[in-house]
């Protein structure tokens, strides 16, 4: 069964920006299933549009900024 965006429900989502990159922390449930934590990164491209990229490693500043968001997300799961 292919992915259907309309079946992906966000129970929580917050975004923190760091200049030309932003990290979002969310809790999603697909097709009424178990709620799961998702952490993703987007970078601003030359056209000033946000583009999904691999999260990869976090700088200390990024990790410290999203820890409260992760805690808040997990409490709502």
C-alpha cells in the first residue's frame, strides 16, 4: 500500500529555526496506528524555499534547543 498523506495525522508539531536550517519535532499517527516521534531537518535552498534533508548529526546548540520539544512531544504520546 503506497503512502497516503491524508492518513498521516499530526498530534503535535513544533519547529525551531537556526538561520538557513530548521528542525521539526512531531508526533504522528498513520492510519489510526501507534503515535510515533519524528524529528526532521529542512534547509533553505537558493530559491529561499525549504527543502527536506537528512537529519544527520546535531550541533550542541540544536540538541539543546530541541530537547524541550522532544520532552513535550513524548508527554503527549
